DNA sequence: CTGATCATGTAATTCGTTACATGATTCC
DNA sequence: GGAATCATGTAACGAATTACATGATCAG
C-alpha cells in the first residue's frame, strides 16, 4: 500500500500527540508549508483513509463542550512513518519559481525592467525570510520543552535558504545596474 | 485575458525564433525545467490557445520532407511577454521537497537514519548540480553567439542553488555525526 | 532494415487549491 | 450581541503528469 507524500505530513504531525484535522492544518501552516503545503481538502479525506488503513486511530473528544475528533498514531502508523524517513530511493523534488522564470527570459526587457524584477523577487524572499524568523522563537521553545531538534534545524535551513536567494538577488542587481 | 504561467514559457521560447511544440519541449527540458517544468500535455493544447488568442502564429513547414508546424511570436505575443516580465505583483513560488519534509520529522529515527537521509538528499542535489554543470557549455555558446545573457545567469544561479543545499547537507551531516 | 529521433496529439488520472456550507463556542 | 476562532467536511475546479496512439524520417 503506497501512501501519498501528504499522508506522511499527517503521520508526522500526529507523532507528537493527539491532534484534530484542524490542528494539523494549523501546524502545517506554520511549519512544513514552506516545503510541503497541505489544505483541508487533502487533510480530511486523508485522515479517513489513514484510519481505514489502521495507521491512525480517531476518537471523539469533548474539548470544552465542543465536539471534535482527535487522532493519534497507531504502532503501525509509527512504523510506516519511520520506514518512510529512513528508506532510500529518489526524493520528490519540485520547484516552481515564477521569478526565476521571468528572469530567464529577461533579455526581452531593458535594464530597468531587469532590476525591477530582481527587486520584486528579493522583496518576496525577504518577506518569507522574515515570516520564518518570526516563527523561530516558537520552534526554540518546542525544542527546549519537548527535545525535538529537527523542526528547529529545518527552520534554520529555511531561513538560510531564503537568505541565499535574497543575497543572489542583491548581487545580481548590482551586477546589472553596474552595466556589466 | 489571463494567461497561465506555462503560456509564458512558450512565448519566451518562441521569442528567439520559430519553433515546433517538440522543439519547445526539448528546450524546456534543458533549461526552465528546473524551476518551471512543462509536458506535451500542456504544450500542445496551450499552443492552440495562444494561436487562437493571436499571440503566436503557426505555419506548416517542410523540414526535410517531414511535416510539422512551427510557431513564432506575433507583435501582440511579444508585448504580452514583456508586460509579464516587467509587471510587479506577487510571484508564484512553490517548493515541494520530500527530503526536507523527512528531515523535519527525523526526530522519529536514530542518528544513523538521520545521516543516511542527509546523504540521500545530498546525492540528489549533487546529481542535479552535475546535470546543470553539463549544460553550461551550451549556454555559454548561446550567450556568445546570440548575446542572450539571462539564460546563462539563470543557469549559474541554479548551480549555486544546488551547491547551497549540498553544502548545507554536508555541514549538517557532520553536526549530527559529531554528536552535537 | 531497424532502432533512434522527430513530430503531434489526446485521454485518463492524480494532485491539490478554492470556495462553499454548516454550526458551535469563546472573547470582547 | 457580534466577531473571531474552532471544527468538519465536500464540490467544483484547475494544473500538470503519465501513458498511450500514431506515423514519418534519419543514421547506422
């Protein structure tokens, strides 16, 4: 039984404790979103499938009088998660970057347009970098409290990744504006 | 009339001269593929749409007795391409990186599995880096012959991008293997 | 003559987002 | 009382890939 990659997002999020679909979506939006997004339209149907497959177990909860279904990993689910992380094989990698695409064709416009484009790209990555930096304190707290190291390391990678692109934009802006 | 991003790949590729759908696909596969992929299933229907919209013009050609339809940009198409490159506004950016996703959840496995994972990620990015490096001479030739600067600059960015991730993997491997 | 490449397309499927519908509860 | 948040889902749509079908020509 082959699982979609997004299933593992759910399994991974449940490993740390009981969560509802809503919780998972909220967690994704402040963590994996930057390299693996997921929407309600995927999460809820996927929860059903994972439950049918016996990888997670859901139980109705009473959370302040509010009805909800929280899920947790079964031993089978934990096993599937670990097997996926440790398994070799090709890793799905996909990038869609409209800024770089425009840049690739930027011979079609003048230097002013080229520099404008780079500034627009840079602004976007600065925004994401700042967004990630804002999340950092939360990740550090989670690290200190529960001992997870990898979410924080991943966040630091993400910040460095955004910074790398920002720096490349700056350098290239100067190169082009400098007439060489 | 809103065009899909992939339409601009076609417009951009046609800007340099007459091309068939087959040509465009081949060009994409050695250039924009790394940040904006496209398949026949998109290209051929899109060529039809762009022709209907008057942005490109297709004429039957006899290329060594082989029947084919080569397209070229109309003034309207050139205009649309330039407007897109220079227009500000948010740029579609999307990354799906299974390696980083696994890494995010790697607290679930032991140090051996963690280092294995990083090595797998690194190997993939080294492979892409080498693939891009192999393309370089072709891009340099195109630069020298036709004066296009941006495809080569984009390629150099791509190589640096892959290298950035490779370096991060190496560092992190050492950090983890070193027990800190 | 045979396999590789050139060349054009379509159909089925997968993956994912967006928008909508619904309703309870909590905070101000 | 009203807005924000919690909570669960589905339907419609869109974007893109994969696989398939077809056939010509070119290089060895």
